[in-house]
């Protein structure tokens, strides 16, 4: 005798409901699966292990500046193809594809804004645009941001997120190292503070120029900071590298960083430093 009978047969052929792409993100630090909306609320920092995800300039603008105060300038400057460069495909085609994909025109956004009511000039690099590579337009926009800080006598913030110089522009890209470095020297002569914020990654020609020329160097936890990458260095010297090599903590312990600051605390820490500079060293 059957005590229970199924009234309706369960179909094994019913289509499964797939989870839409992009709703969940796996943390690279601890492997936790995180709901993307919750991750966005935390500015892309894992609540389990504090891993700092790589984010774009738009996130940093929202994080660092008082609401509605950031005003972009020199937004319409775009790169040309001075060397008619082509590898797998032309530089021109690659550039246009990146513009379409990211909605950005270059690997840096420059503007003015306020951080806890302190007016600043800022240049925010974005790794999404060709790996944050520094071409002639990136160097020009950063140079103009430095000039703006000099003219307004306002502190300068440069946020670096870059794989280095843009090979598609050859020596024109390398010239930006000298140009930006020379302009930064003018700020020092006028006692105008420059804070360099290094995020993951900050490498190559960016590290060899403005990223390491700040009055204060701040990095996010776990950021890759160096000139050549660890794989290249290991192959060159033929030796294993120490644990944590070229990460923020290693770089700080060897004297190249002043502070490592959690992303959620960046705005307050930077504004505190700027307030200190204003009190101790008023601009001439």
C-alpha cells in the first residue's frame, strides 16, 4: 500500500534559471563569492579579507571628493598616432576600441574639487584605459594639472594606476617622464604640497617619474609598486624573490612609502595631511 502518491510528475527537462552575469564577484584574496551590489557599497573592498579590488577613476572620484565638487578640465584632449604604430592591429584602431569600451578618452582624468572642504587639483589615472599607460596626452594632462595647482596655489593629488609608458608612442611617451618631473619641481619651489597616491599597479615609467616625487607617498594595501615586474626581475637575476616583493607593505618597509592607508580612510587621511601642510607651510 502506498502511503504517499505524487500528484504531479516533476519534469527533469525544465529549463534552469541562470544567474545573470556580473551579479556575483569572486574575491582574489580569499575566494569569497560576494554580491556585487554589496561590494560597490564598500568601494570594492572585501569585507572578509580586506582585499582591495582594482577600480576605475569614477570610484575614486566618488570616494575622495565632497559630493558635487569635482569639476573635470581638459576632458577633450585625445591621442593621435604620431608613429603610425601597428602590431597585431593599429594603434589607432586599438585606441578607438578602448574609448568605446570604457567611455573614457584617455588613461587619466584631471579636475578640481574639494576634500573635506579643502580645494585641490587632481589627476586620476585609470587602468581600464590601455593598462593606464602613459602616452603624450597623459603626460600633457598631468602637466596641465600641475600648472593649474601652481596657478591656483592649491595642493596637487595624483593617483597612479599604470603599467608604465605607452609603447605605441615610443620616445614621445618617454619624454613625459622628464616633462612632468620638471613641472613638479616648480610646486616645490612655491611650497605647494603634492601627494602621490599609488594604487594597484603602479609600475614602469609612472613609478620612474611623478609617482615617486611626492611630498608624501601613500599606497593602498597590497598594491604592486615597482619599475620592472617581479617576473622580469626574477628572470634577470636568476634568483627567487622575497615574499611580498614589490607589494605596498614590502615597499614601505624598505623606505619608499610613507603610509599605507585603507581605501575607506583615504579621504580623511589625505585631508588631514593637507590641513597640516596648510598650517605649517603656507603657499608663497
